[in-house]
C-alpha cells in the first residue's frame, strides 16, 4: 500500500524527515520552487500537513488539499493556523505543548541576565582588547531580588516564575482571571507595569492577545525597567516598544520574538542595550527532538485512527 502524503510546510531537522519518511510520502513545500504544482500533484494523496507555529496554515492551503485530515504544528503556539477554517473543514489540529516549556523558560531567564548584565557587550569588551585598553567594563544592573511582572502565567510563564523564585524575585502577573498562585495579580499589563522592574512577556500569540502589551503598558513602566519577550511579536505594540527603547525609558531588553520574522525592524539591531535572539527559545537539539517526536506521534495516531495525543481542535 502506498504511504499517505504529508505536506511539510516548515523546514524540519534531518532526523525528523528521516523518521517521517518511514510512514509518509513527504512533499517538502518549503523547498519547492513551484509550490502550486506541488499542491496540485498532492491534491488526492496528501492527508496531513506539518507546519510551525509562526508559519501556520491558511484556508487557501486547506482548500488546495481536500484530503487533509490533520494539521500538526511543530511548536506549542499555533496562532498562525486558521483553526476556525480547519474546524469548518473537519480538519484536526495538534501542537507540541509541555516538551518545550522548560527550554523557553531557560531562554527567558538567559535573556534577562544577558540584557541586565550586558553580557554580549562585555564579551565584545574582552575580545576587542577594550579590557586592556580601557580597563574594567562599565557597571551593569542586578537581576536577583528585582520585581518581576509576567504577562501570561500559562505553562511557560509559570516555569519562568519558578526560576525567578530562586532569584528571590517578588512576582506579579497579568491575566484576565486571578489564579491560585502566591503571586500578585493585575488584570492587564498596563496595571502590572508600574509595579515591576522587569516585564516578561510569555502570553500565547493569536488574535486574542494581539497588542495586549499596549502603549499604555509600555508607557507605564518605571524608567530604567527591563523588558523581555519570549512569546510572539504580535503580543506587543512594537512601535511603542521601539519608542521606549529609543529614548531609553526601557534600560535593557531581551527579545526572542518580533513582528515580521525574520525580516525584523532593523532599528532593533542599532540598540546596544538590547539582546536579540532569532526566535530560538525552544532551539536545543534535545527539545527539538522531543517536539519532532510529539508531532510524529500525533500524525501517526491520526493515520492509525487512534486518539490524538495533543489536540487543540
Ligand atoms: C517554534 C514556538 O515553533 O513553540 C512555539 O510556539 O514559537 C517555537 O517553538 C519553533 O521555533 C519551531 O519553528
């Protein structure tokens, strides 16, 4: 019997492609020069789509592949997948929760430390001879003990909070509803912002959180605040963030996510008080292997008619 077709929308590591080949006939959409021709060829045989949170899948893609039963997202955030369109067509959607939680929380704390302690600039100071030519690196600012505000206390936000407790940081969070946690609750980022030294954004992306960290929240930050984002660029009013960075109301920032990745606003790269990452928070070999495995388990379960391990729709 021939293998079911799988449209691979976003590039995957070789180990995932190898493992997927055992069960599926792969159509590497990201590498196809003539994408329309690939869709036309696979119209009757492609039964599933593998995509990434930030790339997603829209209704037009679903309509081009009427035999698709499942869209499997390689990532926890599935904000770019048109879930309503999938549901309307009877297409299931899965993501990869839990397996990347601790990894993203590590990156959040790493970005905070790197930004506050100016680690990239200090690294350059050693490499370029400034240490011998100019002497000690300018003093930086402390992380431990500072008040941390977390926007979005979900799986990842909670893992960040656990780490922050070890740094003896008093914690506040913004969420629509108060949660059963020993942290201070605020209904909105704008209400939270004036009470914290560090604002950490870890809310899920999507229409419901678009611009959640708005100009009011950014303008309400104390002068000298530190800002980090490990969720989605869409959650933040990026123009307001850039303005606050430009006039140094935000003293330091650690950013893993942006609007229009990877062609981000070039102004970010002009700031020496900002640490930038290329949307890499889940990007370790260990976690990406776990994400790939969970995505495959969902794909195989659908083909076998078994319950999906991690459905979102
Ligand atoms: C990406 C992420 O999916 O899980 C998410 O929501 O944003 C990341 O893990 C990852 O970069 C794969 O593209």
